[in-house]
């Protein structure tokens, strides 16, 4: 019996030694092999980041369709992509800018590094704006609603609002004003508004940010009731300003869009629309990967399977 | 006087009977409540899971049950606009993974149990028992984190060592290792109890007849305890089939094509339900109930099959 036991112990010791040996060899031979295939990592089709990324690289049909992606792609969540790209030398993935860390390499997009500064100064292009739009003056269910909406828009531009936006993974526009310094301009917030309902809608990508903002703003403004019904970016204009829809049951007081306003939407005067944040997405690779810069074209070719090995993009 | 006494006595018994009856009702209603939850849950899953097959899903179109059960691609076409869902390849890979995990955890678990129950000195056995019981109570997400942080890297290094380009370690192998780690403690704890409850007289008889300790352990102790050991395997399989969180962290989210390649990505019934669940709506949400329905059926069928085997194994007696 003792012999068998000691043999088992020996086997374990041997196995652990082999495990050690494995580790040292991989560390010493970690040079990048360009002939390896590209492992494509993506979020699942319900992800707003996926929509933002695919639209940003000109591959909008892949936002909700797995069938058009390169063969053998992997589906992971935000953290899953980060941790596996840190392991997988031949993988490419994308995450929101706020989650980029030093365990992976964030790629430059069209030669611009993915930093918050470059997003705010509008040079980093793989991003989309988060916009807001409100109804015309005097076109609200009541004066109270109008005053609360105006206070809310003012709140969006404060550092307090900015903190909430940043906590949700988006990037707020730079600001130095605090809510405390401007709240005296909004007397509506002193009174009890618990009977006032304000209707929020528009882009569903912004829903989380919008809900966090209203949840933080409600106690600051007399506990008004925020009603969220997010259906899509084009409803930001339609449900607040389109004469045919704005007064129906789906009408909204504040609408959000996760893209720039366009066409007839721009007829709304500039005081009634604006930007609250940027949502930036970064393509990431393993630290061993020599790639530093990509274009939308490169990323699209990697994600649709045109480029199969790393030599095709590096060479 | 004596009549009075009798009266009191009688009163007491009738009060006792009322209490008996009351407690019976209370216990029974508690049982009914807890038992009915099984039917409520199964019923709701059934009703919601059938919806994609019988309605046209708000204009998206009816899901074909045959295609759903036999297809090779999770979803052909655009999410929310297509009804071409199928999980045929996922059912097969789920069973394949469960079987592989059991192939590792069963021998390791049973041998560990044998060691703790029969071979290890008492104080060591005591410590080992605590260790195994602690392992069995570790939540699955912790195993998942260990899998994502350690096993993925090990599998990735291992495959690059043998010249295979792994997808960041996300593979059947990683899933199998995580599931094996999770089921070993379950199998060990239950088999150990079964092994310990083997009648010492049987064992001593074997030793007295001149069999060595090892012969006795394998041929007499293990075969006497096999019914209990089989129960351990059934519970292990149950845990493997039902695990979602830990598996989804290392599976890689395969969406098409059946693959038995140990180093390639995979999906199980539970991971496909979990991925995107929190963000999705409409048919893409409802279809997850259908997957849950299929999963419940798979578990039910496996249990029926295993219990049938167990009954056959159970009646085979040790040769006297």
C-alpha cells in the first residue's frame, strides 16, 4: 500500500514539474506568428456596443445578424472579451473605451489613439454621439413639466450629470459647472413635484444612461416621476417634435438619439437639441500583437472574414 | 370524582386530536405549496416555451419544431426578424460535454471517496472530508472565475505547445475541466457515505478469506456500495447539465456547426439561454424558454435512463 501511495505522490510531483516547464517555454517563445488565423471576438446581438461598433466600421448588417460574421467567431461579454484578448495572442475584439486597461492593447483608429481627450475633441472617430431633443416652448402637458425638462437639460451639462454618464461607460462632455451653482435658476426644483410625470424616450442604446440620469435627478428636483419608454433614435425627433405624432399617446417630453440629428430633425432650433455624451468603442488586441492602427475597412474585413490570417493585415 | 377525572382525560384527548388534525393540515399545506411550485414553474416554462412554435411571434414567423431540434445554426438571419432558430447541435454537444466531464469526475471522485473512507488514517480523513465538503459548497460563479482566469490560460498554453491555435482557451476542454472540478466534490461526498455504510462484516469476510486489502476495496466494498455510487453519478450529471454561469465564461459562445474537437469553442443549452438574456425581447427572449423546456426534457430523460440502469446495477449482488 505504501508503495502505491508513494508512487501516486511521485506522479503528482512529476505532473506539477511538467506544468512548470510548460509555463516557462510559452513565455520565452512568445513571438508573434503572422501566419496564424485571426480569432474574431464579438458581443451578442442584443448588445448596444456591438451596434455602435458594427455601424462605426460600416458593417451595420452585422449589428443584429451573426450569419454574416467571419467563420468561427466567439461570443463573449465585455469582461469576457477583455480577459480572453489578454490571453489570446491572435484575437481581435472590441470594448467600450471606459473598460480599456493595460492588460490589452487598444488600437488606434485611422491613426488616432483611443483616449478620452481624443474623443472629446472629436478626432477619434470610432464613436457615436448621445444627443437629446425637447419639445417646443409652451408645448408641454403643463408648465411644471416644461420647467423640469429645462432643469434636466441644465443638469446634463453639469459635473454632477457628467459623473453619472461616465459611471455608465459613456464619456460626458467636459464641464466645470456644478448643479449646486445653477440650481437657484430652477425654482421648480424646490417645490414638491411628486405628482408631475415627465416622459423620456428615443434611443434604446441610451436607456441605461438616461435612467441613471433621471434616477439621480429626481431627488434633486422635487421627486418628479420619470417615465422611460425607449424605442429607437428616430423616435427622439418624431415623438417630441413631429406634428403628426408628438401629441399622440406615445408623445415624449425628452427624446434621446444615439446618432447625430439629420434631415428635417435639424429644423428644430438648436436651443432645443444638443449633445450629452460620447459613446466610444475601441478595437483591442493582445499586447504581443504588433498591430497599432486600424481603419474601418480593416476591421470590417476582419469581421466579415475577408482577412483570415494576421499576415493579410500586417503585411 | 372518578367521573370528573375521566371527563378531563377525555377533554385532553379531544384537544390533542384537534391539535393533531391542525398540524396535519399545516404540514400538508406547506407540502402542497412547495410541491406546487414545481408544477407552477414547469407549467410556466411549458406555456412560454411553446409560444414560439404555435404563434407567428408578432409577424416574425412560426418556429419549426423539427428545424429547431435538428438544425446546425442557432439563428439564421437577423435577430428579431428571423424565426430560424435551432439547437440540434447544442443538444448533442451538451450531452457530449456532460459525458466527458463525468468520465473525469467519476473515477477521481469515487477513488477519493474510497481513500477517505477506507485507506486514509482517521485524522487525515477528517481533514479531507472538510475540504471536500467545502469544495462542494463553493458557488459555481467562483469555479467560473477560476476557469476564466486560470484554466483558459492553461488550455491556451497547452494547445500552443502542441501546435494548435486555440481561441483564447475557450473550448470544450476548458468546459469539461470546470465541470469536472465542480462535480468531483459532489460525487466524492455521496460515494463516501455509501462506502462507509457498507457492512463491515462483508469486508471482514473478504479479508478472512484471504483477499488483500486492495482486492477487498475494489471487489467487495465498491460493488456493495454501487447503488449509492450510482446516485452520486446521477447528481453529478445533473449538476453538469444544469450549470450555466461557470460554463458560459469558458465556452466561447459557438453559434453554428457541431464540433467534437476538444480545443474548439462550444455552447451548451444553458449558455445559449444565458447569453443576451438580460437585454433581449420578443421572440429572441421567448425562444430561451423553449430552450429551457428542451433542457428540462433532456434532464428528465437522462434521469429516467440512469435510474433504469441503476435498478439493473442495484440487483446484481456480490458473489458470495
